[in-house]
């Protein structure tokens, strides 16, 4: 069965394994539902494994079943009902976020999280979006020093996965970038809530990314073989990095040629 990569990836982010995604898709494409034997035939997954997976999918709320005689017929929950359920969960989570943050930070002045691999780095950008979305400061912005070329080599879908979502939430960004063709291309897109200044990439090679947002700093190494990153949550560090960013920003020329 051929799955749409973006859809399959999203379902995995919702907690489904690849085999569970295959079963859900098979049932979604069936108008009247499928018996276990039919699921096995459609997905090429062993029957004993399918028996376990359908129970897990029911518990997660992705499928249901009814009886035809003594046999169970499984059907997929509609995408709309799944979205509605996750929206309810997200609403509940937002209501308890202050309590979770208090429990997470306690008396600690600094909190650090480490990330490895492509998926780990993508989680950093998810944290940036979520943190900024929940920040009620009307003057909020993301401050970034980054090599666009190295980032896009590892995250080719960054524009769709991060930039589009940032635009949707009207989150502005100031970006200090190396002077290259990709950076100049982004600088022309004024509608993306982005302000840019460029530096001499030959004189000052830069192969990492620094993001400052609210009370956090993200550092990402764009190693093509194994990208890594860290999020540091510390108000004093974030404030000092903001000052350092503005020092560099104000020293750079205004015009992008």
C-alpha cells in the first residue's frame, strides 16, 4: 500500500507505529470495514500481529469495531473525529501547562534538553513554534543566526513544516544569515514576517544555528551525517544572547543587495 509521506509522518507524530499507520490507512480506504483476514491480506502484516495492533488502535481511538455474526469488522474513525479529539486534548493540556512548567522547572534556574538526528532537530523547531504561540507578549519575535544552506540540506521540508506554521501564527523573525543566494531569496519574501541582515560568509564561516526565543536558546549543529541540538531554558542567558544578537544586528548594514 502506498502512503502519502507527509500524512504517514504526521500519524507517526501522533503516536502510531508504521504498522499501525498501514492498518489505519487500509481501514480508512474501506467503505464497510474489514475483517482481520482482510486487514492481513491488504497490509501483508502477520495475522497474529494484526490481532494485537487492532486492539492497540482501538485503545488509541483510531478505529472501532462491530460484530457481523460472531466476527469483528473493523472500521477507521474519521479524520475529523480524530482531529476533534486531539483538539480537546490540546485544550486540556494548555490549561494545565502552567502547572506542568512549575513541576518541570521547580527551583532550577537552568534547564537543558538534548536532541539528536533529523527528528530530534525537528522537535527543536516544534518547541520554538509552541513556545512562541503560547507567549502573549505582543512584541515577541524569534532571533536567529543560521546558515540557510546547511539547514535546508538536512530539512528540505522546513519551509512547509516550520515557516508556514510560523506565518499562520503571525510570529515575526529577525534572521542574521550568510550572504548567499538562498539567503537573498528568503530576504525578498517580505510577507513571511521576516527581517534579515547578511554577513560575509567567506570571512565568517558559520555552520550552526542559534535561535533565541522567549526565555530559551536553541543551538543546532548542521552536521549532515548526524545533526544535533540543545535547548537551554534560562532567562538570564536568553536576555544576554538577545543583547549580543542586537549588538551584531546593529553593526550590520541595513540593505540586502
